[in-house]
């Protein structure tokens, strides 16, 4: 594919519509300076001078989809609490459609608070409920997704699963059936609990650790032939069209019926890998809908993930920067 074709594909992103279903969280940051150790315990004292809230989890995937030009609609369950209010504000600020968001008093909104001195992470505090959503909420969420699909011509649905309880096995199956019936691409960013529930999907994107745990195999990142063999076995057994495995410093691997491609990692100054997987799945989704070949899906997604890792906090990809970097490689 030449650069003119990449220009065309990136322009097409602007016409795509994507549903993101799964676990949304609030990423909270507290920045400051450490100048002394506490007299109460051998821990640093952070003099906090700045706080910020950002979209995390499925919210960050949606933000990346929007940054790449497509419409992003969030479908999830959050709490009727202060953190939930902040998420709704962030959805609006980032031009994300939150009409698929359900709120309940029975669950707390997931919040991950990171404490940093400069770019150095000192501590992360998680506040969350990990139980599966109750059947009533599951049914309501499925109805909400169905309404979205019936009201607009969506191209793809992303299952953004962080094992926080929004995606239940029953909901996953119902959504897969719905998407197959309506002709939507299905893309999965899995975690361990529901790993085996996503058979028959269009693109399945675990990282290396998740793949080894989910597939029940022991592999070395240095043994690429073995990784490819197990990846193809898993893909064929589970009727997955594309299996995309992120290998961090070893790059990215994609497998399909007629393609196996390994893309080496981009050599960059890494500040923070948080959120890179979200960027990869968002980018891969739009590349898939645009009809790019398997190796190009992997290359563009790999590049996008490397670009966001240069920042000390979770950020979304810059579309123009990504396109310019891709043109340098082709």
C-alpha cells in the first residue's frame, strides 16, 4: 500500500461509527514533589500541587477512536456517584456519545488514582466493584446497544473487557449474535475471566501475557515461531478472523488465514506504557473497517501504540502525527 492509499484510509476514518461496550474507568492523577521522608513511616511525602481526571478503560478507547476522526459511542454501566458525574463531563468534553451509558446506585464507578512526583509513579490506588452486573442491568445494557445499532449505521463494536463486571458471558454472546446479524465487525480487547468467550469475532487483541494465560500455554517472547504456532492454533480453534498479539518490546504479531506478520517494536523514548493497548485496539478497529491488509493493520496499530508511550500519562493518539510517521515507513 502506498502513501496515497494511507491518506485515503485515514480520510475514511471520519465516516466510521464505532460502539465501545465494556468497562469505563476514571483515571485520576495527583502530581507534586517529594522533598522529604515521612517521620511517621519510611515513605515519601508528596506535596501535591496539581490534580487531573482523564478517561480510562473503554473511555480511553473511545477517546482514541474520536481522535482518529470516527464517531465513538460508549455503552457501559457506571455508578451514580461523583466519579460517574466526572466521567459524563469528560465524555461531553471529548465529543463522545454517552447515550449508551447506564447509571446505578448499586455499583461504584471505577477510579484509578496515580500519585506522581515529576514523571515518577509513587503509588496507584484503585476503587472499584468487580462483581458481574446483575441480570436486570445486563438486559438493559443489551437493549441500549440494540437501540444504538437500530438508530444509526454503525460499522463495528469493540468489546473492551477489563474484568470489572460489565461484560458478562451471557451479554457477550448476545452481542456477538446481534453484530453477526447486523453485519458489524467485532473487535475484542480481552482480559482473563472472559478470554474464551470471544470465539467467532473479527479481531482479537490480547497482549502476550494475556494470551499465554488465556490460551493456557507457556511461551518465551524470544521464540517467535512457537508464538506463531500457538496463535494460529488458537485462532483456528476459536474461529477468529484476525489474532493480533502485542509483544511490548518485541513488537506486534498478526495472524489470519492467509497472513502471518511480525512487526518489530518502534525504537522510542518510553515514558509510560499505560493506555497503549487502548490506542492499539482503537487504531486496529478503524484500519480493519477501512479494509487495510493484515500487515498494514498491525503496522499502523504498532506505530500508534509507540507514539502514545512517549507521554508520561495516558493520552490519545494524534492522527496527523500517526499518518506522517506511517508515510516514513512506506
